[in-house]
C-alpha cells in the first residue's frame, strides 16, 4: 500500500495572486457570412497586432461587469447576447505575464455600413474579419475563436441562437443563410422551411422584404414567449 | 451627440493581480441517487464548515492541472470525467479576499462502501451528501452546485453523460435510475427501454446481474465507438 501524505492547503495569505483578463469573441452576420470583431492591440508584447477585444479585470470589479465594460469600450456595444464561455489558464499562454483569461462570446447585429472598414471607437482601431480563414491573432486567441465557433454550431442545433445574429424581423432565406454560416455547410432549403415552419415558432408578418427579389419574401418574427413555454414542457428546437 | 472619450487600457504592470481558486463539483451515483462530495473547509473564514473540494491555483500551475490536483488531493480520484464549468468572479463572493473561482464538475463511480460515512483522505475530511435538499455550503458553493445540476440535466438530454456515473457494465433498470436521478423525475420504463434499445448504442452481454431479482437483468455495455461514428454523422443521443 502506498503511504498517503497530508497535504496542507494554502491559506489566503499564502496564495500568490494572478493577473486576470477578459477577452470577447464577438460574432456578427455580415453579407451572409459570420464575421469576427478584432482590435489592434495597444499594450506590449505584440502591440499593433490583431487581438480579440479584451483587457484586465479590475480588482474591484465583477468579471461579468468587466466583460460588459470591455464590450462597450472596444466595440461600442451594449444590451447584446454576451455569455461567459471558458477560462484559459495555462501558464505559458501569455508571454507578458501569468494571465488567466476569462473568454466571453457575443452575437450581434452589426450596423449597416460599419462592416468592412476599420472602425475607430474611443480611439481604438477595430475591424470585422472573415472566420474562414481566420487572420493571425495574438496569444491563444485563435484557440478561443475556434471554441466559440464550435459552441455556436452545437448550440444552434438545440436553441434558436442564430436569431441573435439577425434583426428582429427577417425572411426565411436570411434565416437559412445564418444557419448555413453557423454550420459551415449547405442546408437543404425545402427541408429547412418545412422544419422551421412546423415548429410554429415563427410569426409571419403582413409585410415583405423586397430588397433581394421583385416578388419579395415575407418577413417573420420569432415567438420567444411560445418558445419559452414549449421549452418548459421539454421541447427541443432542432435544426 | 455624446462625446466619446478615449479609454486607456491598463498595461501588464498597471493591472492588479487577483487570487484564483478552483472548486470541484463532484457527483456520484449512490443507492440510486445523485450525491455530492463535500469536504470540511480547513482555512478561515468558515474553517470547519462544509465546502466544495477546492484550493488556490498556484501561480506556476495551469488551471486544469490545479483542478486535477485538487480532485486527487481532496478525493483521491483520478482519470474521471472532469470538465471546466464556469468561473465565478463577483467581487463580494468570498469574504476572505477578492478570489475568482474556476469551477469544474466531475462525475464519478464511487467505490462500494465508501459512500455513507465521512472519509479521511490525506487528512482531509470528506463525505457524500444528498442534493435534495443540499446541505448548507460556504460562500457561493450552493449556486455552483445548482448550475452543475442544471448542466447535468441539459447535457444528459443529448449526450450519454449519465453513463459516467455507472460501472462499465450495467442493467437497463440501473440506467433508468441514473436518468431519473439526473432529471429528478419519474421516466416511463417502457418508453425508455424502447428508445435506448432503438438507438443500438448498447451492447447486450451474455451475463446477468442477479443482485436485485432472482430472474436477473441482462448486463449491457455502451458502444462508444459506434456513438462516436454516429456523432460525426450528426446523430443526436436523445433521452
């Protein structure tokens, strides 16, 4: 039998503190593609390289508050889908110091016309980039984005998460494009329509979007109340 | 228009470090119930109170290494399902100091006979407790357990996570009991059998478990290879 040794757990005063950062993976749906918001890093090491929007958590601030603050400061966004994803804590992940990064992911509806060029927000340079292929990002940020894309694709199978990327009124072709972009594959149009309409979770509006064809396509809204009710009954939103 | 101000992001040397801890939510399936492993806290504040197994992350240690170390040190467990769940980072969550806790959850198969009394492992006092109702736990540990139970119930809908709680050979009544415990509700026996056998993911063995009836119940194994293959094709494991 192996001898079991006593392990002394460190007390509060014995433990060494660590820097904690928040990084945000922000996806937007632009020109039928999922795009990622990146910003030009301002601190050394790697100042001037493309990075996820992020910064250090203030010692007197909740992590979730830090995430909201960073999203607002570096992208001018608030009241959007923002959720903690995963904490990255390997000792070698940041050459600047030992930093644990709590990664958040966010889905937004970018404003028209703000998509393709560099945007300067509160003196920070940001831009939307393709996810396929991803540009080179600092530290382990590529790994973070890959995890978020995986999560997006998994979540979209069971929850109507794709809708976070669309305006509140959308057409069926737009919805299909979102799901194709999320799952990075072609989805059969007729099956998709049948499935989504059968769910009875879309409310057809009495107006059409005529931007892409003369005949136009009906606009729909998602019925969040009904979804919530069905969910409580054990319903699965399956695409 | 509001004036936008420049925000200066802190550098590595300007940021204040924070204590980081790991806490483990460890579930085991004992006497047809989900139980939680707790341990008697050894450091002030709240020394002597029941707590999740946890400790501080060493500055020179990956977070995932810390989780494995704590699981091993405080429960003597290794090579079990262990996954990062969520980081808890509100400023008021720990009265001892500003501590961010990265919570991990784990599902294990407890050894027979080690379930009901306090166990001393490397001089730490641990025990298995009921989850319904939960005993009083220190800090925000009750919130952590509730999130883990929620996650367990959600995950079990789509993935064969319940099997982590059973020995590798199990009977259908045992499997049903695990799912009933996870979902905290009675599940129709015949529907469950039909659904699970239809999935063709169980391999029936040529032997029976006779511990609970004279006739006995066939033992089964889960076909992880087949599951992996089906999963790659887009299969949903639905219970």
